[in-house]
């Protein structure tokens, strides 16, 4: 699968005449992670994301999805951070999030709440 991904990446850039693209082999010390290691790494990164989290209000359209993480977006549609929905009412949600800046929209992600260790 990684080899196929590399070939697609190469093809995506090969047309550029101003770039020189070469496929490189993986580093000798690199090793393939087990699915359990990948899950653990993702969970640790998500918990680290929520280290500085606090409650904040954000616009929320539609019914609340309590078992999903939300992506909080700025007015231009750029991702600010993940949020965990704590309460909902009147078109707004109260989220636990480390996101800074103006939140224009909160969208449910496909990410289910992965762990009870997540605050909130």
C-alpha cells in the first residue's frame, strides 16, 4: 500500500517541469507499526490536543451528535481544532476545545469519541 501511495504522489508531481521528483526508499531504521501502535499514537495525539482545552460556545446546526468529535472552523472554513460537545441549545453548542480564534461553524466529524479518558 505504501508503495502504491508513493507512486501516486510521484505521478501527481511528475508533470511539473520546474521540480525534480525522485522516489526514495524508506530509512533503514524505519519499521512498520502495528495497528495497536497506530491506535495508541493517535489516541495520545488527541489527548495532547485537549491538554489546554476549555469550554466555549460555537454555532451548531442540526441535532447534536453526542458520540462524535466536532471540527471547529473559522469564518474562512479553516480547521481550528477539535471539540467535544458538552451541552446544546438555541443553535449553539458548548464545546470543550483548545481552539482559539473565531469559530464560525462546528461540524461533526467521522471520529467517534475514542476514549473515556478524554476530558468532559
